[in-house]
C-alpha cells in the first residue's frame, strides 16, 4: 500500500483486525478486502511435498496400553515409543530399553517423568512395587 502524506504503511496482525485505521483512500484502493483475503486464505504449499519412504524404523512392533490410561502407545522397530493422535501425528513419549530387572524382557522408559516399567515375556507391563500388572504390550505382525 502506498504511504499517504508521509504516513508509514499500517501493519496488519490478523483477519479479525480493527479496520478503523484505514482511511477512505484505502477503501477505494480495496486494501481492506485485499488484506482480509490474503490473511484469511488457508496456507498451501507451492508444490506438493514428496512422499516420505516407509522406513523399517517407522514400523510398529508392539502396541502398549495401560489400564488407567485411555491412550494407546506403539513401540517402533527403532525402539522409540510414540503416542499416536487421532490425526495420525506421532508424539515421542519414551524408549524401549534392554532389561534392567530380573524376569523382564525389556523396559518401557517414559521421558516425561523418567519412570521405567518392566515388560515381561508375556507382554505384561509392571511398575515397581506393584503386585499386579498395570498394562499390556502386544506384539504386532
């Protein structure tokens, strides 16, 4: 927009902007409508992104659930543990580690609180000092 009578160009922050700062000349030039169209348009890439190759490390090898948690977690072939949102977005939540306790096949390590859970050969998930399993890990084919 050209500057009028020494005034600087206005800065537009959102589609819900206050249009009182626009003068009659701006309305004539259609700057308000143009700004709203530009800022209100959905973002779109200039060209489609290439499809990522399906690497073996992205393959899920276990599905984990905890009895007190409605979320499902997956262990990937590269030992990352991810939560998967309904949108399909993966969120890294932990890592599968070698066993550090007797009778454990592997350990489920959580990043958020540093807790380690033992997973036995039957897939039962155990917390320290708990007599009963707190979840289940099922192998995926």
